[in-house]
C-alpha cells in the first residue's frame, strides 16, 4: 500500500507531472459581471459559417435546418444596438443566391427593411460552390442557374441581396473606425494574393490615419500569413477576424497574435461558426505526457458532443476593445470577456516597445486558473464501460470499470474550465494512470451546461493500477493550460 505521506504528496502535486500546458490557449479575461463605466464608441456583431442551405425545390430552407440560430444572433445584436453587422463568409452552403436571401430576410425582419446597422459581408469559399454540382443540382436549367448561382454573376447578386457594391477588396468607415475586407478567390491558395490586400490597406494608411493606438479591423474568410502580416508589421493596432475553421471560441487558442503560423505583429481572431449542427470543434494542447497514456488525436472535432452555435460582439472604447463570446442556441456567454487594452507603447521592434497585450506571454501572465468550489467533491462508482473498436463500431461491448463524476470547476469566475486531468494511483505510486477529458459544458453558455455542469469520466478496470485502495485526483485546466488545485478521493477495490 502507498504510505499516507505519498498520498498527500500525490494529491498536492502529482498532477504537475503532466507538464506545463496539458491543454493550451491564450486570453486576457474580464471578471464575470464586469462592465465598463462608459458607453462604447462602436459596437459590432460578427457571424461566420452559418451555412444555410436551400432545399431541392430551390426556394425553402433544407428540411434538417432551422433559422433559429441566425435569428437569435440578430436579436442579440439588435438588443445591443450594434452599429455594424459583419459576416465572415460561408453564409450560403451550396453557393445559391436563395441562401443569401435567407439571411437578408432574417436581417430585415429584426432590423427593418430600411436603415439598421451597416453591413460588411465577406464572400467565403462556399459562396463560390455554385459552379459545381451543389447548385447545379438544384437549378438544372442553365438560365435558372444563371439567376440563382452566386458565382454566375457575383457582383450583381451581391449588390442586389446585400445592397452594397462588390469589389474583391473593400473599405468602409463606421463611426470613425475603419474596416478593410477581402473576399475569397478560388485562384488563390494560402499566401498567394495576400500582398495586394496588404498594399490596399497601406494605400489608405495616411488618409485614414491608421497609425497610432486607435484600432482598425481586417475582415476575411481565410487566414493571413507571413507576407501579409509582415507588410503591416508597423500597425500593431490592427485586429483581424477570420472564419472558415469552425473552431469553438470556448477555446482561447482562437486568438493568434505572435505565432509563426500567422506572422505575428497583431492579433487574428477566428470566429466560431453559427452552423445548424452546432459543430464547433475543440482540440487539446499538444502534451507528450498525455500522449503516453491517451491518444489525444481522438479529441479533435469534439464540438459535436454538445452542439454550440456561436456569435461575437465587439465593443470599442477609447482605451480598450472588449470581445464577447456568445452561444446563440440555448443562450449565455462562453466565458469571461476578452479585454484588449489600448494605448500601450507600440513600435516596430524598437527600444521601449511593449509587447502586444494579446501576445502569448502577456496573456499567460494575465489569465488565472479554473478552480473547484471550496466544498466540491468527486463521486466514484462502479460502472459498465462501453468499449468500441473504432468509430464505426455499432455494437460496442461493455466491460467493468469505474465512473468518476466531476463537479463543475466554477470557483474562479475569471477562468472557465476547459478540461480535467484525472490521475489514479494504487499500491505503486510510480504506476499511475492518467486521463484527460473535456469539461462537458465547455461549448455551452454559462448557466446552460448539460447535467448541471457535471463531467463524467469512465475508466476500464483493466486500465486501473493495482491496489486494494485507489486514490483518484482531478485538476481543472483552462484552454490556456493554466491549472487549478486538485481535489481527490479514495475508493476500495
């Protein structure tokens, strides 16, 4: 049996052996209920990847879909008095004009047919699918296709539906703040074509007074890479938004700032999808100590475990920008607001320059760790654990094991749990079993977590370490990788 001393040592610090950042991400978080004292200068709402699809009759919404989530987002935006509405692409799933019309009709229903917020609509790759069987299968007559496929006459259809002129890149000023947009182009791939867009923004630098602390915003469906970011490296006040990935904003890794992937210099924020099936995937931080016991690749795309339809509200003040992450299926925020201070000492790598507030090191310093409430307790019971031979196994067998029920780690309102690290030790302290599981409510709005926020983790008896008495400990983890204090219990085998 393990000694009492080693058990206390285990409960106090054993989980640290998982390594820093078992699950990772970045954020500067505002406390729950926090509100700035002043009214924002600018408020805009963002949707991406709504993927509304027309039925085979060419007029109605596809039978498995609903307008509810897009409608809910528009009602949220209306309640907050947005000055501008941004859609980052893939509004139309098949690339049919009717799918754009669905959005415009919902928009008009909420905001009225005249007036309302400015519209900044980005074309995504799905908007251009009309040239394939997606749209041609709906409109088989060539003349009908010409009038109903977005790509058949993109400028004409764009202007008719959205009431805005079309150009491959665009600029719009809203309440003194500047937006620059770039549409999808099938001729481009990755970095190709990004430099002309950067040149377009640079051509507006002087007349739009882009230099300084005041933020301006860059909109696209696809991400931007080194050439684009490097060309704009002096504009540390820029904020770029993108879609396409369907990556949940519950995951704070959807903020990218100083990573090699994007070339750094200013933040790029990927917006979660408002797709009908709620598929917003989440992935763990790459941690070798986890891979030794668990195949972390099996976690990818886990957004379908609990569907989440997402939208963002952006509030711009004199001294900060506040980003709100909303779930618009059942409601609520996905976590504390992200706050980006303005007015820090900027530069282009010169002496006295401060790091960007959303740079990785700054975010890591700012975020706290999720914590269990003071009286939180684990529950452990015997269970029949389902075992599958691959994802396609339709007749899984059941084997004996245990079920660990983990209470919600909501003891620190500044930091929401993303996952839990579970450790089990028996007679031999060195022979420990490790397992990680996502927090069951991570894709839900706060207050809408399934099962009251309880996350269950099943472990096969054959996986448990040897011993007549097992000690089980669980530590909460944010997507930033910060870890709270563990809680533990023992059970007789």
